[in-house]
C-alpha cells in the first residue's frame, strides 16, 4: 500500500509541476512534438520502403512464375531429346547387328575372296 501511495504522490507532483509550467507560459510538450514529427517522418519513410519492397516482391513472384514455366518447357525438351538419343542408339545397335549378320553370310565372304 505504501508503494501505491508513492505512485499517487508522484503523479500529483508531476501534475502540479506541469500546471505550474503552463501557468508561467512554458510548453512542457514542445520537445515531445519535435520528437513526434521526427518519428512520423521515419514512419513515412518506413512505409515507402515497405511499399517498394512489396512491389519488388510482386515482380520477383512474376519472375519466379516465368522461370518455372521456362524450366518446365526446358525439362520437357530435354526429356524429348533424351528419348530421341535413346532411339538413335537403339537404331545404331540394330544396324550394327544387321552388319554383323551380313558379315557372317556366305555372300559377304565370297565378295572378300574376289577382292584378294
């Protein structure tokens, strides 16, 4: 209870002091006004920076979307090329088997004998 009484007395003292300053023509809140305007300017700058950051965020999201689409297209192209290469390799293997079989035939062997 003693602590509560001290707080009340302190507030009364502050009130009387501010009242006395007001009666003598001094503004006790003049320093606070300048501080308030400075903080308001800081807040405006912060708001502008926030708006710029949001704009950049939206631009970045658009770019990410575009890059995702491009990436999907490139992946499908790479997959098509991979399938094409595998098909070509299989065709080359088939041609090599045909050539190997041809080399084993008697017609091929006779053509070699005629050249010698």
